[in-house]
């Protein structure tokens, strides 16, 4: 019998101390129930909890400045407490970690690993993952095949040498498959910790990891069949693999669907059903351990059949994720470290060969991922990061190492090298990724045909205006539509709007952005349906001058801006409009969007919205006021006002605010650009009787407040720049800003809109996209060379 068959056989016969605690507790229950041994075991267990968590917290506190993940700290805590250090003292070991009283610790560790796997699978939407990244197939395939072949080649070099170590002597297919696999739950959890779930990098590596895992499982099934020479043996092994899966999909999955179908829309699943689902997960864990010799696949498969999100997936995550991740899972990593014994590293030759093998496997995966990535025109630095992330090890891999150790397939020395190499890799490259990867940077090389810097000033006035808007709830709809009506869509300058309904990611870890079809969607009377119908009605009554492209986005608010910026860049959108919201998460989202967007950003503070009463104003913005102090943001507001001023039913009033000593704070270039923009506005509206222009002087904050108060009652909409030219007013008020995304003037309007005062006008806060000084100079030179003010500023 080959070594691979022996290992696979050992998997089905025993799993050592990993899952055996379940059986041990059950078999021993009659022995220590009601006896003093119960107090002894739980007293020791309590001491173990206090000591292990205290040690882990101390290590985490020390390594936190170095951006080390918690998994590294927990494993290091286990190593410190284990036979490598403290447990070398027999008195300490026999008192705190006696071998016969590790039952509860091992059981909790097993439950932590199984619960973690189950929760990650529940939060996963495989259909979304498989369609989010078009490059993932090539990356996933090469990152699996290249290390697979490299490992086979390396093993054949030592085929006749028994001194190469136990790891190299394992079955070829098993060895190659085990060390070429990247597990999706591990990558998804790492991306979630690094806040990279919604980035292009995060979506690509998660999809690639899922494909690699599929390839690995297929290879494992083939290995099981090939290593059984008889047909009966092959059929028996196939039955062991397939029967639990068939039971899962044809018995448990219909039961899950029945539970969901019986839950009224908007209601929570009954507590009894939630508990039954968790018991089902534990049952599949035990069945997987019995049939396959490893318990994690059962928990993972159970999680995949539960739809992510409400009603069932979200309630499972809400109730169990925190306790599993923060209480149970750390015990698994502590156990991994506790089983590591640095003193076992005695044979230098075997240690070096094992390290060389692991280095080759990791390096081959990086090369495989980079080759495919570079071929797909992904930036070389991003290609390297993809290879690094696909090499990360976690619960699944560490569980395989434990199973090899407990089944005597590898010895203590080899296991220690495997764990230490994984810890070193994670501890070194996790901060490396967080330091060098910039989420706002595109994954692929820039397309020279696409203009990446887009502003309203760079868009011709007599051309289609492409706008992207993000809607949080139905209260935002009418204000945004009223704003779009004021944009004056006409045959010379039609309006195209990409509407995104942003939904916070709850009960899942897979973000999504999908086109939405209100006619074919099966969900009736949903919020998305109502929002998009309102925009479709707006388009329908525009006589073909407004085109609507609806999207439904599900993502965490803390990283939602990545998806929006990528979409705006792909569709070459020059203007993004989002509604203002007082919620801290949405406020932070707007700030990040302003910092990373490749175009102009507008934030709409709607009329009459205050914390006490939310009502919507259906009145069209016919009276438009523009407050112009100076600067790039104010010029964007004035550029939009030029487009609106062609609407004969709208009155546009331009108020320019001057300051006595403003020349000292403003560069000559900025002053010339401001004057040029004013000149263009006046030239385009020289024959427009609805246009009004006046100048005022405001030297301090009190005078500026009077100016703002005077504008409020005379306009339906006031457009202001977020960061105008430095003025005395801004210097005096900057410390009092409550909403930084609105700037000093926008924040002033928002502060008036409180419980005692309802804002009588809507406010649009404009921010020019972040540009370099060279671009501003080029824009100025191009604009200044034009003699006709009716020409477009580029």
C-alpha cells in the first residue's frame, strides 16, 4: 500500500486529538458527572483560559504596532505556553496543562475551527464570487497547476532517499494537491480583516481561491479513486465521498428552503430553527470527521447551502459570529501553537529540505499567479501581491497539518517546521500588503485611450452629461431627481444617469454590484424596485433626454467607495452625486469617496431634512444660487451653473464674495482661473435676463453668516464649493466643523438644519477631483488661449 493510501486510510480511522474530544467527552460523561473530577477539570480549564488569553493579549499588544494579525499572536501564545518554552517545565505542564485534562481545551478548539468554517461559508455567495472577476479563471488555474507540477518534480528528486523527511515521502498526488491549494474561507477572512473585500484585488483573489479549491477537491477525488486498485474499493471510497454530499443537498438543503419559505418577509427566523441549523452544522462536522477523517469540509458544505443575507444567513452571523471569532476560534490557533515544539528541530538536513520544499511551493504559486496576471495586463506589483495572498495559510491548512501529525504521517519536527513557516509568512506579508497596496489604484495597467481625470470643467457644455448617483434609501430619491431636472437635459446635452442602490453588507462577506432589471426581478415591492421605478418614471417623462442605468450594490459602507470609484472610472463618469446623511458610517463613506474619486463629487443636502422630521420636497429647483469665493471647487460649482443657466425656466444668481486681504492668500494662477471662469459665465449669459450677478465683501465669519442667511430665502438650491480659497471665515470656523465632507460653508448650512430650525433650501456641495499642479497649469494655459468665452474650458 502506498503512503498516500495509508494517509487517506488514517484520515478515516482517526483524527487524533482534534475531533476525538467529542467522543471522549461523551464516553467519559458517566465517569465524572457529579464527582470531584468535574470541579478539577473545569478549574484547570478556567486557569487555561485565563493564562492563554492573557498571554495572547500581551503578545498582541506588543506586536500591534507592527500590524500583526491576531492569528499570529494566538499561535505565538500557544508556542510560548507549549513545550517550546513554559511547558518544558514539568511542574508547570502537569499543573496547568496535564495531558489527561486537555479534553475541554481540545473540544473548544475543534468547535472554534468548525464554527469559523461554517460562518465563513454562510457569508459566502458562490454565484457572485464566480462572476465578479473575469481574470480569475486564468489566475486560479495557473496558481494551482504551477506549484502542483513543481512539487511533483521536487518529490521525484528525493524519491529514492528516505532521509528526505516524512513530508517528502507522502503520496505524490496528495502532497501536490495539499500544498498547491488556496482555501477560499482563508482568503475571504484575510481580505475582510484588511478591508480589501470590495477592492479589485480582493474580488480577484477570492474568486481565484474558490477556483483553486475546486481544482483541489477534484484532484483529491481522483487520487482516492486511483489509489484503490480494485473496483469495489474505488466504489466504496466514492460512496464515502458522495453520500454525505447527497444527504446534504437532497435532505438538509430542502429543509433550509422550507424554513426560509415559511418565514414572513421582514421577520426573523424562529429561534428553534436557528438552533436546529447550528445543530445540523455540528452533525455534518461529525459526519465529515467519521467519513473523510477531517471535520472542516462538513461544516463548510453545510454553510454553503444556506443563502447568505436575510432572513437565515444574517441571523446566524448576527448571533454566532462574534462568539465564534473572538472566543472559540482563538483556542484553535492556541492549540496549533501548543502542539508546536521548537526543541524538536534536531535533524538539520530534514529541516532544510522541508523549508526548501515549502519555499519552492510558495514561490511556484507566486510565479504561477504572476505569469497569468501579467498576461492579463495586471500591474506587476499587483500581480506579486496576488501571488502572496494566495499563499496565505489559515484554519484549513493548519487543520491538515494537525491531522498529519496525529495520524503519524509526519513527525513533531516536520509539523513544527510547517507551522513556523506559515507563521513567518503571514507575519511578514500581512503588514507588507497593508502598507504597499493602495485600494484606490486600479488593478490593471491604465488604458491610454481612457481619460482618467474628469471634471465638469473638462466636459463640453454641448455634450451628454454622464452622472453617477448613489441612493441609500427611498428618502433620497426625490431630491436627487429634482437636482437632475435642474441640469436642463436637452437635445444638445442629454443626461445619462447610473443609479446605484447602496445596501449595507449584512450576513455575508461577498460584495456585489449587478445591473438591475425592474421587469424581470422576482422581488416584488422591494426598496430597490421602488427606487428604480421612480428614476424610470423620470426618464419616461423626459422625452428621451434622460437615460437610466440601474445598479444594485451590496457592500460594507467602510469600503463601498472602492466599487463606486472603479465603476466611475470604467464608465468615464465626470460627476458623482451622493445625498448627505448624518449617519457616521455614511459620513465616513462620503469622505473616502471625496478622497479617492477620479472625478468631481457633489453632496446634496436636501431641503427640510432634520433629525426630528424627514419630509420630501417635490418642487423643482427653479431658483439656483451659486456662492463663489474662489478655488477649484467653486469653479466646478460655477461650471455646473453654466449648464443649468441655459434652462429658461430657471433663475441663476451668482454671488461672488470678496475679502479685503484675500489677495495675500490666493496665488496669481488661482485668481486668474477664477476670473476666467467668471468671465465665461458672464459671456454665456450676456443675453439671459434670468441671470443675476452681484459681489459682496465679507471679511470675517459674522459677515459671511449674514451672506449665507441672505441667500437661503431667495433660492431653492445653493451650490457651493467644499474648500474655497483660504479666507478668514474658513480659518475661524474650521475647528467647529461637524461634517468634514461638507466643508466649512456646507457644514454651516447643515448645522442650521437642526431640531429648532428647518433649512428652507437645498445645498449642493461640490468638490473638484484631486489633481496635480501641472494639470491645473495646463488647464489654465489652454483656457487662457481661447478668445471666445463661449468656448469650453478643458
